[in-house]
C-alpha cells in the first residue's frame, strides 16, 4: 500500500465533498499503520466537520499523543466544546487562540468564556475579536454581550444598536438589545418588542426563554406559561431553563406542590442532573441503605433547608450530608444528637451511597409543603464562643 498516495487521495476527496470515500481511505491507512499521525488527525477533523464528535475525539486524542500539533489542539478544543466539556475546551482553545486563523475557533472561544462566566476575560478577548473582525455578526455580538455582562452599558448599547442596523434580520442583535432594555433600563415593553423581533428572525430557543422571563416580570403568568410551553418544543421540558421559571411562577401563586415538583429539575441539563448524582431518592424509607444529601446553593439556603435534616434519621441506616466549608461546623454541631447523621467534608468525589438527594429538594420528598414549614423553633446550635 502506498500510504502517501492514499493520504493525498483522501485529502482531495474530503475537500471535494466525498466524505465517505475519504473516511474509507483513512481507515484503510490506519489498518495498515494504526499510529499514522496524518490519518488519525485528518480523520478526526473530518468527523468533527460532520459532527460525529465522539469518533472525532477518540482519533484526535491518539493523534495528540503522537504529535500535539496546532491543528490537533484546535480541533480538540472544538470537539470538547460540542461535547459540552467546557473546561477541556477552554484548556485547549486557550493554548491556540493567539496563533489560530480559524474564525470558528474565535466564535467558540467567546462562547466558552461566557459559559464559564469568565466575564472579564471575555471582555478582553471579545474586544480583540471585534477589532480583528469589526463588521462581523459574531464578533459584534460577542463584544456587545461581554459589555452587558461586565456592566459597560454605553458600549453595549452602542454595539447592539450597530448590530441591529447592520444585520436587521439577525436574531442576535435583537436579543442583546432586549437584554439591555430589560436589565439596565427596566423597560419591559421595549425588551418584549426586541425579543419578539429575535423570535421572528429565528432565535426560537433564546427568544421564547427571554419572552417567558419578561412576561413573568410583568406578572403576566399566563403568557409566561405559554412561552415556556413553546420553549419545551425545542428542549426537554425538565430542562432547568423551563422548570426554574415554572417553579418561580407556582411559588408566586402559592401553588407549592407544583412549585416543588418543578424545582426538582433546576439542575437538569441535557437529559441528566448537572450535579452528577445517581439513584435519586423517591421519599420512601430504606432502613438498610445510605442516603447522600448534597448541600446545594449558598449559606442562606443551607441554613433554611437544614431544618429538614432531622426527619431523615429514621428513614435510612446512615445519612451522609455534604455541607460546604464555612458552615459545616454549625450544621455538624446542630445535629450531633443524631448518631446516624454524618456531615462529610468536600472532596473531589462523592462518598459511597445507595440513594441521593439535594438538600433543597427535601421538602418535596418529605411531603412537607412550604405552607407548612417544620421546626419553626430553634433547630441550629450556635458556637458558645
């Protein structure tokens, strides 16, 4: 087999759109030489282009071990982004961003920074992105978004205005303009107008979400529910973007049972819980099993929801509760009389358990609605000092 000629043919096929022919040739080369860097990297990039991301990742990781070239690092950064592994994507794209000429890499790097909430870094990068591509939709959008997230109101407003003028039928500019009106000027009517424009020009998911939030802020719960139901056509109805707003509406209208049920899904993303808990508790007693309780959210939430901890003692053989440092001693001291309740320190891995639940979901699973809150008397024990 002439490997060089085969690789040349595969590259030509890939460029001319004969994807499956190129795939077949690359695979035949790898059967002959399983560590051929060119075949591994080119086939990995080909799979990236046709959105077969897991296949792409497998090949690119092998190529990277042989030779961590710029093209492989760049492709790995993109693959990890599309597989929603943003930390890994950030790691690889950061290494390549100063030398790449790939416009897609610029766009995805901006997305990674926003999603990881690295807003200051996002502002610095998006400014460079905007200066390099001053009239491009994505660069203008990224810069306006970064200005919004960092409170640069005038620049955000100016850039968003330029964006809607230059690309009047692009949803991005209208979404950002609506966000500016809603967040900085509290003009819900103008915000709603902008969000409807975004909806008209194709940004269905974000537009329905923004319109739902906007309607909720105006206490128009019927309209908010309508938009949320439309949003569920594009995403799992348990997705936190839907369930959290529904829970908020039900809480405001004092429909506590419905609110609690919706609140369960606030960590639900892409068909699973984002906190990676398994074997979720169903509220029943399991006398021979271990329950792990994840103390989610901040100190105030932990203090409020810890009132439900004692009710778990007679339902499980042992209850292990993760409480973040800084408040763990208070909770440990307060429930010291319950011998089967253990406050566990934060580690990279969760402890061994049979069932799991988050602390803020206890009212639902214990069937204790918010209109009948237990332990109104003292349930926390302060430090005597």
